[in-house]
């Protein structure tokens, strides 16, 4: 008991001495020089504690300096780090022995002036001091311990000027801690910051920060969260090889917001909602690859390979293959409306070559099965190439191309449809009282510009053809009309409902500025041959057609003595058939 009392008395005396001595110790120029030297040894750069200082014993033993800079200032560059004040937490035992040993640092409103030169040199690389000497050790040489500690950042700013890639990035509102107790230990990061107007939270553990600095491998676990993007990474990073291998899970509530955040907004992604991906990751300094990725777009899931690279001009390029069970693709109306400014500026600044397949796909108002297609964006031109798809009861192949000409968005299509249901093709045109029935082929080569259905139709140009066999025209009985007109032997206005069967049907047309012109259009039935020409305004759905019906002779040829001319007016939803007297 007496020994315990003696120990307590000695401890109390020591604490009294420390309380009296430590402020005197910290007020000396020796302490300032000692802290400057320790910081210089760790960073490998000159350290200037230019402002005033203050001392605190609560909540821990610390000293604070104002107007601090780390790194040299030159006419062309600022110090690597500048801060309003530096708070240094000191080891209590070392202070009792008259030393000032750093245990923890607080950087208050620091400004990190980071730069990558045109030849790829980074100004934050550690080249001098004890840490630099250890970084130069060979792999088989013994690593001596070196105490480092914890760095706390309060309201910092980091500006990264990359002359090699010709861009500048800035992080603001940096708060958090960097923990690396010793060069032989693991490290941890817990930071928040603001980038491109969005708050970022990053939590990471590094198995060996020393190996990463020296140029070697280390295990890495990282979680990053923000409104536009969140991801989790678990794997390895090798800074010497410049490669990371592991697993990643990433998600975004809005693809458009994500692309805006990264600086290349793609307005055509308006229709894409929440998107996520996960899988194995292989990342290098020039590419990011997911050999086996699972991608979710809304309620649709695709599996395949994805790779993101940059070309010599630092243009990002996404390539890969994805197989979906179901997928929804934007149609022409959605794309034209989404662009808003009537051009496709979103095609600038990136390349895309994505191969898609889907058991079922929808691009309103058309549904597809067994789709095999490619989405390609190159040199500010996008194309959706369909290699094969089952649709409209038959098959489809062709392409849709988007590009900007004369500062205006332009669409072009080139489609080949085989053995489709002609009535389903007719329904795509809209409201019409006369439709086709049966199987047939169609070829469409169209071009237009503008947004919205009306503008699109007014500027539509191109050509097309439809061929059918052994089908029928529903909504009119041409043989009955022919017989009635010949019986009356005068012009008769009538629209006779019913069906006209045909053995062969051929419709050729071209479109000029929203007006379709029929040419070489002919239909052959058992008893009659019909030929039609004329025009139709696609926006007004008006008709101005003229044709002839010939009865067949015994050889199946048109009988010149048995014919009738007719005119078709009105609209596609309410056509008016007017038999004309033969001249």
C-alpha cells in the first residue's frame, strides 16, 4: 500500500512537471523545426510553418500553426499542399522527454494543388526522405518500421490539372481521415467530398499502402456512394503493372444523370431508368473490362462482356456483347423527342460497339423475338443494325441511322421484311379502313429529320415496295364495284365494303417531303387486274389516286373491252371510290 502511494505521488509530480514544462517546450523554435523536419521526412518536400502558433492540452496535447505549405512554390506552380492551419497531435510520452513526435495531423481548409505534366510526371510523387528511401528498397530487402499516423482533413479542396489528358478536375468539401499507422501496416480511407455538384462518400481499406506507393500489389476493399453512382469493389490493385482485378457491384438510378455527371450527357437515355451491373473486373490504365457481367436495365437483365477503353484522343469507347431475355429499346419518336434541341450532339465524344441479343424486345409499336442486333456509335454517327429478328409474323433485317446534318438531327432507315403479315404492317401506318391480309415482303428505305411524328412525316423522303401473294384487300369488293359500274354504264359514286382476293400484289412507291407517290402498283385476282397510281399526303392522310380495273380474257391477260377507270379520294380512314366513264 505504501508503495502504491509513493507511485501515485511520483506520478502526480511528473504530471505537474509535464503540465508546466510542455507549454514551454512547445513554444520553442526547436519544436517548430522538429515538426517541419518530420513532415518533410514523410512527404519528401520542404515544409513552411509561416503563421502564428498556439498550444492546447485538451482534449489532447497538440500544437497549431497557421499559413502552412508543403512543397516548393515556383513561378509556374504552387506548393503541393497549402492550408489555413495545421494541428499536430503529439505523443505524450515523447513530449515528457522533451521531444515533439507527431501522432496525428489535422489539415484545416487544405488546398491540394495536384498536377500531371505532359510527360506523365505527377507532382505528388515522394522522391526524398525516409519514406522515399524505403520505397526504393528491393522486394527481398527488409522494410524497417516508420511511424506515420492519422491525417484528418477538414473542408479541403483538391484540384487536379492533367496536362497529359488535357483536363482539370476539382473536388471540394473534402472531409474525413486517412489512417496509416506505420509503413508496415494496412491503411484506411474514410472521406466525403463534392465532385461535379454531387456529394461522394468513400470508405476503403488498403492491405499495403506501402506496396501501392512502391509499385506493387495490395488487397483493396472500397465502397463509394453518391446519388448518380454507387459501387463496391473487392480485389487487388497492382500499381507497377497498372492493373486491378476483383469483383464490382455498381448501380445508378438514372443513366442520363450518370452520363451528365461524367460530362457527356446522352439525352436519348431518357427512357432508361435504374441500371446496375456486377461481375468480375479487370482494369488497367487504358481499359476497364468485365469479362462476365450482369447488367440490369430497369426490370431487364442482360449477361455478357463489356469493355471500356480510350483511344489516342482520350475518347471513351464501350464495346461488348449482352444477351437479354427481354429488353425495351427506344423508338424513333422517343429518340427524336428526347433530343429536344433537334440534333444529336450527344453522339459527340464517345464511341460504342455493343452487340445485343434478346428473346423478346419492344421498340414501340413493334415487338421482336429472337433479336440479334448491334448498336454502333462512331464519328458522331449512330446506327442500330438488326441482323435478324422475328416480327410482324415474319423476319426483319436492316438498320436505323442517326446523325447530324446542317445542325439538325437526321434519321434514316433501310429495312427488309420477309414473309410478314401484311395486315400487321398496315396497322403501323395508323387509322385506315382498307387493309391487307396475307403474307408478303416489304422493303423500306426512308430518311427524315426533326422531332415528333408530324415533323417527321412532313420531312419524310425515300422509297419502298410491298409484294404479296394469295391474300386479300379487306374493306372493298373491287369485282362487285366493277360489275355494278358496267351495269349502270355511268359514273357511280360508291364505296362497296367487302373483300378482294388477289393472287399477286405489288406496290411500289416513293416519298417526297411527306407525300407518297404510287408507281407501278398492280394487283391480280382470279377475274380482274387492277393498276393504281397517284399520291397521298402522309400527314393529312388524304388520297388522290386513279386506277383501272380490267377483266381477264381467256388467256389471263387484260381485256381491253372490259375495263373501268376509277378515282379514289377522301382519306385513308374514309376513302371514296368514284367509278369513271371509259373514254
